[in-house]
C-alpha cells in the first residue's frame, strides 16, 4: 500500500494551489471563509472561470471535456479547493447528473445536456427526498404517468438543496405503483424547472438561511425523451449515483482549513486572562479532533490507493468516509462554538467594532452543519450499508 505522493504529484499540487491563489475571486473566497451563502450568480461566475481553464469537470472523459487526470490528481485538486476556501461546484450537475448520463444516457441526451453542464449554462438540482421518503428512498410516491409521448408528473419533493436556483432537476418518480417490490417501478426523469405546474417554496433553516426547498409538481408534462435508462429501472441509476455522491463526502481539505481557523481562534480567545489554547481541557478536545481528522485522511488515502491500483470504483465500505467526514466537520463547529461562547450567537445588526461578524456567524454555521450526518443517506443508514454489504451481517 502506497500512502505517499510522487514528486510529479507534488508538482501538480503546487500548480493547482498557485492557480487558485491567482484566480479565485476574493469576494467568493471571503463568503466561503465567512460562512455566508453563495448566490446563483456566484456559483455560475466561478463555474465559468473553471470552464475557461478546462477544470470544471476534471473527472469526465476527455472526449466530453475532462482533463485526463488520474484519480490521485483529482483527489489533490479537490483537497486544494478545500484548503484554499474555493467553493466546489454544486455536485448535482457536474458530478451526479453527468455521471448518470455518461453511464446510462442515450447519445442524444449526452449531446444535449453534457456540454451545457460542462460550461455552466444550466444549473441542476436533485429531486430525491419526499416527505415520507428520505433515507428510505424506495418509499417515494411521486407519480409519473405515461400518456403517449409524455409523462404527467404529480407529487412533491422536499429538502431540495438550491432548488430555487435550478434550471433543471433530475427526479426519481414512480412509474409503476403496482410493482411488488418498492425498488421496482421507479424511473429517472430529467425535468425542466420552467415547465408549467412546478412550484418551489423555501424552507428556512435554523441558521436563517434559504438553502433548501420543497418542490411541488402539479400535472407537469415531461417528454418521454427525458427518461434516462429504462422505464421502471430507475433504482439501478439511483444506486449508481449514490456511490458517486459518497466518495467525496470526507472533505479532508476543507476540514483541515477549518481546523486551522479553530486553532487561530483559540489562540486569541481569552479564558481567565490567558489564551484558550493554554487551557489543557480545550487542548485535549482539540487534539482529539486533530487525531480523528488525521485518521480520516489516512482512510481516504487507503481508498485512493485501492482505486489507483484496481481501476475500480469504491465498494460499499466507502460509506465510512461519509460517516467520519461529517462527524469531524460537526466536531470542529462544536469546538468553535465553545471557543467564543455567547459571542457565537447571531446578531441582526453589527455595531462597528462591537461585534465580530465572523464569530457572530458561528452559531448559524453550527446549526447548518447538523445536516451533514443526514444528507446523502443518514449516517445510521451508512452503517447499515457497511454491515450488510461489507461485513455480511
């Protein structure tokens, strides 16, 4: 097992780091580091910058605009993004929908959608969860009834991240309600968000932000040509897609950056007239998080080495990256809250010099990060997947 980087890979890391330093817009980086929500315009502007460089979709095949990088280079690229405070592009289009189209799409679907995804011309969102179907996704009920050359879609999706930005949404829908098994009778549809009958309503989270939505479909007409793969075989697509979603959920680079911010914060916060870093109990908690992050990074490198040698995608045990990665993110936000105490509470108005706008966003950040152990399949579900698929329990 090789858990080190070659000299060529170190050169590549330096190239990515230097390019980010010179091309990441200061205002976008400031929003990321200050825990502010990015607008649709922010995401599109950054996407266009990456597309001009040829780095918007590095994991795609070269013939569709990919970079030809190997798995290690792509990992380094993502890690450097996290370290630099660069926002990753929302994964719904470039990573998730594109992966499905590349694997299951028709030539016509690829030609129609992939170039626009690559260039950032369409903003994609995901329509999976429903009020009664979250981690138990096979319980979904949103109907798609075929009538001639169209599907008529009726139902609801919920927790649709950035749904208010969406130009297109990919949805799991039930096309055969009589199927014996819940995983059968499900299909994968691509839906234009401008189609009549679609209503997007905001869900305001505990941090006060508008990030997720509920989306209603009232007899929405979708052409049959927007069906991906076979009718009633959408569960095959869903399983394939979820594997791509979980490999990148460790977020080692971003957690390393946040841990550095935490150490800096603890170095200037005072407790009994001394820096908080002098408090042995706080240092102990901080050391525990550092150890957990180091273990997560080594585990990520193990998966990387395995994929590098086999050329195969990760198995079900990749879920451990999602579990531990999200737990580490939550640990860091908890320690940041402890470091500043009551000053972490959000303030509507910030008097000049009276309230640090950074620390006043720590509580909203903490509340927002509670979601990480739930999305992409809750951590409890991930443990069940490991137990069943890897351990055979």
